[in-house]
C-alpha cells in the first residue's frame, strides 16, 4: 500500500485532551506515550502554559493528544486567566478527555476540573497517576469507588506515568474510544509546534528546574536567532523576567546559574534536533508582562 493510500485509510483517529490540576504528570504522560520529549516538565506547578499537540501514530490509530496547562485557583493575573481559558476551550473540542489526578488524593482544584468536564458532554477517562507512590495498595480500590460516585467516568485507570506502568492499557482503551476517520497529520509528525517553540520551552524548563522557588514562574523565553551554519545550529534566546532582582538570581554569581541553564538546555536540544548546538542566552527585565494582555499577545499567549 502506498503512503498516500495508507494515509487515507479509515482507522481510529481523534483528539484526546489531557487535563488536570497543576503538577499531576500530564506532560510526563504525553512524553512517555510518544517516546520523545516534546512537553517540558518540572516539579513546579504551571510549568506547561500553552496548548500543545503530541501525535502518536501506529498501524491501528492516530491519537492526537492535547497537553494543557494545569487548571488552578486563587491567582488572577492575565497569564493565569489565559491558561484556565485554554483548558476550558480545549475540553469542548475533543473526542475524549483524560482527567488526571494523584492516585491518593482529591482536592478542590480537581472539583474545578470536573466541573468543566461535566459542562462539556465529552466522554472522559479518569486517570489515577503516581500509583508507584502508594505504599498501601489496598487503599486504592476504596478511593476508586469514591471517585465513581462523583461522575459517570467511562473508565478509571490507575497508572504511573513516570514508571511507564499502565500506559499500554490506557493507550489501548483510548484507541477503542476514538472514532474512525482519516489521519489528521503525517505519520512521522510528533507535534504541531515548531523547532523555535520547542527550543524556547527547553530553556524555560531548565530555568524552572534550576531556580525552583527562588524565581517566580513569571519567566518567558523568546528565540531571537535560529539558524544553521556549517552544520551547527545557532540559537539565541532572550529570557524575560519582571524585576531586576530576578535577573540577578537568574544570572547567578559570575554568570554561574545562567551557564548551567544553558548547558542543560543545549544537551536537550542536541538530542531533539540531532545536531550540534551553539546556544546563547541573555536576560532582560520586562516589568509586569505576565499581567499585561497586550504583552501576552505579543509573546504568543493570546489568540494562538
């Protein structure tokens, strides 16, 4: 069968939103399913900001996962409103929802996510992540029974995204739940985001991981140069912070923190782009950007 005919053959295909409160493992799950890192992760909540597609194509199906920002309460900056609005919009436009929670607790933010799911009328699987952290496994079944009383979920599936446990079963159930249709993307495409976007995200991930609580999450990265010269990929990234003190923390003594961030980000980029990378970073103060809708629009957050 030719590639063009294979592409037109009707198989299971559809959009699957991965939703949940911040830091439940949505990006880790999508990276493990794809076998390739496209969505950045850290222990810090709200690491994911944009809607990002991860495309898994097999001989049976094409699953288009939509990785979303964590739905959260209590912060009313423009950036937070944008992230919550993104989640609400995505939920209405998919064939299936994977609602991820921690396998041993249900909190107020989970109620907020469930409220959005109830308003969507889209089929939903409840995915209990981080089962590897539960020492008393016998407590899992009563917890699952209590969750069934909250909503008529089509499936409740315990997994460990980090340890890749339960992922194959989850993927099989997802495929069965998707409609028949032609593939939406070429079979070798992994994401809808371009290389510049992924490069910026890798820098932001390393900032989040290295700085931890020292630096608020209001940090943005813009790629100002992305070109190949003599087989070497030259990338220049501008890091935006909101205050001068944040700039000093990010750069570190004698540039040590910024150098470490650059080294770690470059390693990730070389793996993804399969090329030698020369990465240049610098930091600029742009006061109040995370609560300025005009600034967010210029940075690609609004109306994307």
